[in-house]
């Protein structure tokens, strides 16, 4: 896969703020680079990134996968090339055009049965699609294996997200060791989110990885969330956006 795109993804324990941070990254990229092509991929079956970005998802990549699988099971014999071109063509059905960015939801993980062929075509197609963008932001469930298996083999920027809990720190340490074994990445950094005790932040350290920023527990962010507003409607001076901006600057995205 030839790819000039910067591919940014997040990993960390559930509830630490991965989706919120991904949505903030998309917003900051759109503001900073209005002329660049930006793709947001929601790889969490719960499709939280769509809500955080105010995107109305009508079809996921899984819906497309299932319809291709169904047609194969119904006895339509088709050649590999035909399946690949159908996947390539139909991925655009699932792509939502938003002001300044495009959005793709992956949907459910594979259900029972091995449709390995269709899955690998779709991954190939995601790779081709990503290659036509300048920035790709991928929100996942927790680990990095799921993203690698379902979305992309390689990322350029891996952001490990934790809260100030012991458990959160342990989870990102585990993710880092898995990533070092499995994933090709160029840059890595830690974001500590929802901090209430800044004096304790220095206790969170991961050997060989920079802490890019510590984002305070942000009342404006929580209020925005409760009102059902998207991150695109968040005040520009919110602690969340400031923190994510700092992290992106340190890792040379902004
Ligand atoms: N810095 C923050 N301040 C206040 N609330 C936050 C902050 N970061 C995340 N949240 C809230 O925490 C909850 C979990 O965040 P989310 O981004 O969904 O986590 P994850 O994707 O890691 O499961 C959401 O309700 C979100 O609004
Ligand atoms: Mg999430």
C-alpha cells in the first residue's frame, strides 16, 4: 500500500476519552487544514465517533460486507476480482461527506463464519481509500489489534490515552508492548485525560514514551456532551481542545 497519509489512532482503557479526543483531533485538523483531505474512521461497533462529530450514519462497512457475503452465499459465483471491485465501488455508499472531512463507520466486528476473503478485500479497499486522504483519524474500541485486524496494518501516529488511574496506566503499558510487537508506527505519545489532581500526573510514566499533554476534567466538555452537542460545537477555548492541540503540536501533526 502506497500511502502518504498521516494515520492517527488512539488506544487505551474504555471510558478514558479516546472518542472525545479523536473527535477533537478531527475538528482541529479541519480548522487548521481546510484544504487538506481528512477522513475520520469509526472502528468502534458502538459508533461513538459519529455522535461526537454529529454525523448521521446510514450505512456501515459491515452492512456492505454482509450484502456481499449474502450474494456469495446465495450461489452467485463470482471471481475475486469482481468481489474486490464491488467492495471498492460500494465503500463510497458508506462514506459520509461532512464540511471539511469525510466519515466512515466500520460497524460490527465479523459475525460467525469465515468470510476471510471479503474481509481482506474490504481492508485492501480501506487502504486504497486512505491513500487518497492527507489525514486519517481512526477511533477504536480499546486495543490496537482490532484496528490492525479490521482497518489498517500500519499507523503513523499512535496516541495512548489514559486517565489518572493505575489501571489506565497499566492498560497503555500493555498496549505499547503489543504495538511494539505487531504494529508499524512512526510516532507514539501519551495523553493523560480527565485529570483532577495535576500534582499526581508525574506518577504516570511509561518508559520511552513522552507524555504529550495532561487534559483536565473539563466541565465545558461534560456540559456539551450532556446537551447532546457535538465536539464541533464545543467552545474553542475549552480545556479539551487546548490539550489535544498541544499534543498534536508536540507530535508534529499541527
Ligand atoms: N477531559 C474530559 N472532561 C470531562 N469529561 C470527559 C473528558 N474526556 C472525556 N469525557 C467524558 O467521558 C466519557 C467517556 O469518554 P469517551 O471519549 O467516550 O471515552 P472512550 O472512547 O475512551 O470510551 C464521555 O461521557 C465524555 O464526554
Ligand atoms: Mg470510544
